């Protein structure tokens, strides 16, 4: 059986996934599933999605041979340039798909959660395009550290609600979005930003993001005359990674590395590495690996990257981890900061702090990676949003 | 006959309806909860719901969220909560105790151990907010084996077919959530709630409790006209938050709700 044949009818990837939501939401969740199953087999839906990806988002995103970095590290490294998408990250692929589905279902109000703000900006963008009211829940800590994205969302016409509960990060924003949804089931569609949440979200987000890996196959053939034998992507909830990995899962000779955020180091307990430092549990509608206490209370994650600062991970990654199909590794805040500056100077590309984790891990593990003949890393977001965070971390004053 | 069945049967005999207060375990600490539980009975509680605190309560409004955060400062374990119930039970053999919470702490404890130890401590039923019928198959064999009642939530979004599905493994009573929303939020439209309860009664003989948004004696009286029980959570917690979480304040507020 193909490892790609998940989830099953219950929305399970092995024991992971499922639909652990309050009863008020269950009928709606079942309705979303039904609508998605109809939409994915509808040529008109697919045609509209593809047309927008091409002309609005600017896909396909280029495959780029990072020659200077390759030479310096002694590797053959390519970047899949999803940071060149409209709004600067891979997030918009999924937002377009979900908002098209919301329209199809007759929903008139869109809500979303956001950490780094990229998913919030992408959702606000698509809502502006379709003239839909948009409310974005964002933890107050993230509102502060990602202020440029807050302003962008407001310019796009979205309402940004600062969430003060918990530690004011992505997990709390998601709690608040779910509370809003429970209270507004009739007219509201919740656009979840990562490949997590209750079924069918993990499957749906994966399918919308799989364009990344699907494009890579012909591009790789054209540019390198071959297919990659290693794929690398950073993982918070894991939407860019599953989008890159999924089309290759049955290709046994392709090794995959998912890079979690190790924060200040996994041994310090201040990290966001759910697979490397957590255990299976139930949160936000799905069973998956979580950072949690002995008593099952969810712990706060830590990462310099707001987009990776989440104590869970998409259920399909938990499954692929248990199946040992993907190697889940980690990179620290410092690794990411080093890679951020390195990439800027070596390739003239400011990577977001999220993919900086992927590059940081590659830099740390270059000797081991020399066994691979062609490595493709997903450059899933651009770093403009992070310049204030980076300046702060490096004690640099950018006002003068 | 279970303690829950007994309670509803004897209330019915005297033509009365149940009042069910909700308090969060360990809010503000375990000692306080231990004093509050018997006081609730003195104030007129027929059944008590005890919240098992969870870090991410997605169906709760600000009042119960805050109660959970206060409780989590002590990070009480489920064993601590079972001990609390056991202590209450040593002095009260009749008032049913229901635990209400989210699935993850129970899942980490182990579902089988949870059911066995809960019943041993004197717990009568459990409500798990985020364990819908689609996911309950891993849990119900253990509730059935241990004799723990599984109390199911029915909501304004549940149609007749959905109610049928929800009722499949229901026991003890069913809990109708009066508003499509979070706890302590909007006030319910009681004419609609009454109609919903009538609909539920066509599908089950289990007693029907109504909760979410019930704040006053008037609300309790209205709900008890058509339902078998009224659940009061946020309003009680808010009162104790303002007046101090003591046996006296718990009893005072509950007596008012009970019309004593």
C-alpha cells in the first residue's frame, strides 16, 4: 500500500489526525469534508485554482541552483523559490484553495489564525480579492514581533484581533479562532494555515500545498536532467514541508529531512520541536505529537521564528515520523540566524527565519549531506518581515 | 441503580428539577475546592460538575479560562482530583459528581486507568468536550466496563440524525448546550431551547440538562420548566472570583439560584 494513501475515512494517518472538536463544530466539520471531496473532483474548481495560482500568485515558483552556497558547502544545493510568490511565502497556495472552498459553501465571513503573520497576510490578501470580511487572530507577543505584517493585514482590509490568553502566540491564536468559529458556525469559514487541525484540514492543506513538490519534478528534470535525491524543509505545523514531500513519498530513493525549531536547544526545554521533544496527544482537533507536561497540559513552544513557534505538528508528519519515512531533525535559533546572514551575502536572498532553520541545519550537517547528489531545499518565505527580529537578536540598531 | 439514576428518579418523585453547579478543581487551590463542594450541596446542588483544568480550553469563555489558569498554577494531576472526590464522597454518599474537561489530560493518564480510578474515587460521570462520537470508540469500552456514565453534549447545531449518533453511547443524562458558542458568553433564547429539549425527548428517555449562559434564579426557573436540570458555571465562578472562593460564598450564591 502506498504511504500516500492516508488519511483513511476517519481522517486518520495511522493513529494520528481525526476530528477532536466540540460537538457544536462537528456538523460543520463534516460539511467541510463533504464540500472538499466534491470540490477536488470538480474540474471548474481546479481550473479556477490553477488559473489564480498562475496569474495572481505567480506560480510556478522557480527552481534555483544556489551555486555559491553549493560551492562553499561542498554540496549540490537547489532552492525551490516559494518566497517569490505573491505575499512572500507558500501560505497563499493554501489560502486560495480554502477561500475558494468557502465561497463554494456559501460562507460569507473568513477567520484565520497567524503566527509570523504570513498566513494572516495571505488570507487577508485573498479575502480582499474576493471582497470577503476577514478577521485574523494573532497572539499579542506575535503582534509585537511581527508588526510589519500586522500593518499589511490592516492595509488589506482585515481586522487583526490581538489574543492575550496564554502566552499570546500561535497556539493561543488558534484557540481563539476556534472559539470564534464555535460562536459563528452559520456564516463563518475558518482558514487554517497549516496542515493540522481536524480532518479534512490536514489533507486539504497538504493537497493545496502539494503544488510545490509537483512543480519540482519537471523543473528538476529540465534544470538538472535528474530528480533530487534529498529534500529539506523547515517544520512548524509542517505545511510547506508536506507540500514539498508528499509528491515524492513513494520515491524510495528520495531522502527527506524535516527541520524543526530547536529554539535555545532541545535540552533547554525552550524549543518548538514536537517530534524530537514531545509525545502524542490531542490538541486543536487532531491527535499528533505535542509539547506537553506529564499531566497533559500543553507547553509553550519557543522559537525565534514566530512561524515555527507552535507546540504541535501536522498529523501526517507524526505518521511519517513513526513510519521513519522522513528524518525529522532540528536547528537552533542561532543556526537560523547564522544561515539568515549567510544566505543574504552568498546568494542575495533574504530568507525568512523559518527556512533559515532548514539552511542552518544543512550548514551544520554538510559533511553527512555530501552523500546526496542533488538536494532541494524549500525557500518557503522571504525574510523582509524578520529584519527587526534579526536586528534585535544581533544587537544591531537599524534606525541610524 | 446508579447514583445519577437515583438522583433523577427521586427528584421526579417529588416533582423537582436538578440544579447542577460547575466549579473548576483547584481554583484557586485544592483545599478551597474541597471546602466548596459540600457547601454547594448545602446551597441546593443536586449534582456537582467539577472541571478538570486544561491549558487550551477551546469551548470556554474568559471566566472559565481564567479559572483554569488559576488552577493550573498548581498543575493538579487527575489523581489530585480523584482524591478530592474521594474525600467528598467519604462524607456524602448521594450527590453525584461529574468530571468535565478536555481529552488530552485523560488520554495522557490512560483512558482505562482514568475510568477505573474515577469510579473507585466515587465519580459518577464524565463529559469530554472535544471527544465527539467520531472519536469515542477508544473510550466507551472503558466507561461501559467501569460503569462510568458518559454524558454527551447536544448543541443547537445537532439535527435529528446527529442527535441519534450522539445518543448511541450516552448514559446518565444528556447535556443540551443552550447556545452555539462558548461558556458564559451569550444568553440563550429560552423559547428555542425549550423546543430543542422537546425534540431531544422524542429521541431519548434520558434526563435532559441545559447549560451555557445560565446566570440567574430567573434563568434557572425558566430552564427547569422544560428541562430536568439547569447547569450554572461561569456565573458561579464569577461570583466567587469577586466575593472570594469560600464555602460561604459558594453556598450563598447557590442558595439564591436554588431559591432557598
